């Protein structure tokens, strides 16, 4: 195989599997609200939407395994439960969300069809791609992703070039933290542990190259995909900050409607009368490739869990697609509301698992994994309870936990647990 060709195809495939509905809709409104603080918001957003996911791809390259390997140092039972949770969440929220976004922005305004028809056709096509998984890298990498990148760069380049640069004041008190938490909604850290396995399995199917070659290919592809995500995210945030003031947004609308209106407005102004049509194509492609990655990843996992059965792979792909049809009929905003408490619970655990698996083995014993994951879990509970059922008692507890007011109360305990456990391990 040609090394450069392999690198480009794998890099494009990684980028496309990461880049979905939330990735496209989140940054412009984030930049719009950040105004003069758009750089700091970008910095926070990049931490959870680019840096952590790419470290996750690096960890996959190091492990050369499945999602199960990410948590097995905690315990086999924990890893099994974590894997099932991740794939259920992925199939239940981000995958159907891509169909909802495609319908609301790309299909319904142009054709006026029902969400049931859209989600049915959408997930029928997803199923076709998932069942032809050996072709995933070629089809996604060669054909779909370059088109997505080209349209996005046109929107960003023309948008910034024509912007009046009339930037507004920031509506954020802590822009870096707001950027970090908004990055949760991209699901990119979860995508890293899910689609990383898809890429590895696809490469193993297609390539007879050595382990070191595959490992190096995944690492380099992750870096290239990360740079691509950074350019697109930073560009969309900047466009929202510098160009968004020219677009009238109805403050009475939900954030998700505002996100769509803002992106449509920017694209229409940047690309003229063809802007909306191009945006529709872009959203459909970006959402579709993400859904394919999620369904394929879930099918791969349960296939491996149940004795490498191809029948299990097909059944899982079919069930995930059927579930996508059902949930994909909901409004995009409804799915977002459901997602937030789930993310506040599972995202911190996913982040620490990614970081621990990427670190040198001598610093990540089984004890380290157990302590850090337990502390992360315990101190994430206040974040979830604070969202679901705020109370005065909970507020008092939050006051004593550093960063807990920003839904990041788990960060310091996890870091302290990592350091102290390593000190104990080194001494013994």
C-alpha cells in the first residue's frame, strides 16, 4: 500500500467520523456569545473537542485493542459495564441526533417531509454502509470528507474576509470553562473511544502491514485529523464572533434554533444564494458519516463480545438503526436536553480513561486506574445532581469543592489521586 495514500485516507476518515451535527452547529453560536473573548472560548472548546479526542486516538494506537481495553485495568466488570453504557449512549443520543439535525436543517425546509420518513431513509443508508464495513475507509475518506472540508473552508474564509469585524462584548463570565463544557456536547471524547476502534479494525481488515506500521499510521492520522478539527472549530467560532453581529437572532428562540439560524445566515451571506443549499449538503454528509461510525463501532463491540459472531454484528447494526429511526424523529433540542446530564456523568470518566491509557505504563498501574476513576465518579455526582435537582444543601457542598461551581469538581480530586497513588506505588 502507498504510505501517503494510507495516511490521507485514514486522516480524512477520522476527521469525518468525528465531525457531526453538534460539531457543526455548536461553534458559531459559541463564538457569537463569546464576542471579544472568542479566543479564550476557543481554547476551552479545543481542550475537550480536539485535544482529548486526539489523545484518545493515540491511546487506541497504543493499545491496538477495543473499547473494553480502556477500562480493564479498573476491573473486567467495570470495563464491561462502561462499554455497554458508552455504546448505548452513543446509539441513543448522538446517532439519532444526526438524523434530527439533518431533517430540521437540510430536509424539511427543502422538501417538507415528515421526520419519520427522513429518519427511516437516513438509517437505512447508515445500515447499508455499516454492513459493508470493509469499504468504510475508502468511501468516507476518499469521497465524503474532502467535500465537507472544502465547503467549510469556503464558509470560514469568505465569511471572515467579508466580515465587518464589529465584535460584541462577551456574555460569558468564565469563557475558558464555558468552552470546555460546550465541548462536551460534541461527544468527541466518546467518539474517540468508539470510532478509534472502528479505524483500527478497518485498517486490520485492509492491511497486512506490521503492527508498528499500523500504530504509526493511526498516530499520524490522529494528529492530522486533530489539526483539521482545530482549524474548522477555531474558524467557525471566529466567524460567529466577527460575522454573527450582522445576522439577526431572535433571543426568544432556543439555543439550538439559534445555532441553526446563525449557521444558515453566515453560510448564505458568505456563499450567496447557494449558501443554504450547500449548507444542507454539508450537514447531511457530516451527520451521516458520524452515524455510520457510531453504528459500526457498536456492532464491532458486541460482535467481539459474543465470540466474534458476524450474526451478532448484523443484529446490532439493525437494532441500532431501528432505534435511530425511532429517536431521530424527536426535535434536535429535545435530544440535547436529554444529553446534558448523561454527559456530565460519563464524559469525565471517559476523559480520565483516555489520559491514563495514553500515559506510560509505569505511571498507570491497576491501583492508579481504580483510584482515579473512583474519585472522578464520586465528584461527578454533584454535577449531575446539580443539573437534575438543585438544592441549598447541594450548593453548600459545591462551595467546598474546587471548580465544582463550573461542573468541573472532579478535576482536582482526580489529579491528586493520580499523584498520591503514584507516590505510594513508587515507594513500595
